């Protein structure tokens, strides 16, 4: 399977790490065991990071829900007086901090996840180099370029649409963070006794700027490095 004999000499595919080679080397079965162990390790790491992502998002939503409930109770007890404004200015910055910190951690998890996917793609490349007849049964990527990465994610290569960025978990959190920032700015403009139109304009602009800056951060941290990373085994089907 691993060797092709031409004119009495053995020729080995250099990408086939499971082929029998001359000289001292580990048996093919042991090399395969090492690869499969690494594969399961990467799968476990992906599961742990995604569990952390869901836990962090749930924690932020719990903090947000608690803050909204606390503000509602204060408003019911005292009305929208100076005490309510002071309480909101104390609690909303904490909510916004937790939201932005959660967003940044989710972006970091997505960046790490790309690395785990690249590792599993390289392992599949090794499997298929040893058994190319199985390629038609593999639906995920087996290359470490963007085409292979996105094939494993079940998405198309490229930057993706703006709508897609908003419906991801970090994108949804970015929108929620923007709303919190806008409400906080609106309360600050009320505290400064600014005109209502000016206050609404500042709040909306602040909310949109918060969302835009977070999405830009996500693009620079995940999408751009994914397309510009070094490639060892490109997808042959994508080359002209």
C-alpha cells in the first residue's frame, strides 16, 4: 500500500508518514496510534474550549439579567429620580465590562479553535496520504489552507457576509454590548442635561461604534489571520 515499485526500486510518497521506510523508524502501527491519539486530544480540547465559550456567554447573560432586574426594582421603589440614575451609572459599567471581556474571550476561543481545526486537518491529510482511496468518504477538510479550514467548519472560504458575523455567538454579544453602551451613554447625557435629540444621537452613535469596533476586532483576530496563515499542505482541488 505504501510503496510503489518501479524498475526494482521502491518509491515512497514523501507525504505518507505511515509508509515503511528504510533505516531505524517506528512501526507503521505505532505511528498511526500516535496520530489517532493526537486526533482525540484535539477533539477533547475543542470540546473544552466550546464548553468554556457557552459558560462565559451564559455568565454574561446572567449578569445582564440581574442588572436589569435590579434596575427595575429600584425604579419601582424610587422612580426615575437621581438615585436611580446614580445606581444605573454604578451597575451598567460593570455589565459592559463583563460583556466586552466575554466577547474578547469568545474571539480568542474562535482563534484557538482554528488552530485545533488545522491540526485535525493535517492528521486527515496524513490518513489520506496513506489511504487515498478513502478520500471520497471524508467530508471535512484535509488541508491547512483556508479552503480546508472552512470545509471542516462547513462554511465557504472568504471573509463571509456581514450578517453572518452578527449571528455568531460573539456577534450577538457585540450587539448586546452595543445596546448596554448606548443606554449608558443615554443616561450620561440625561445627567448632563443635554437636549433629548442630542442625547439620543450620542447614545445611538455610541452603540453603533461599540458594535463596529468589536466586529473589527473579531475580523483582525480571527478572519484575517485565517486567510494569511502559512500553508504546508494546500487543497489541491482549489488550485487552478
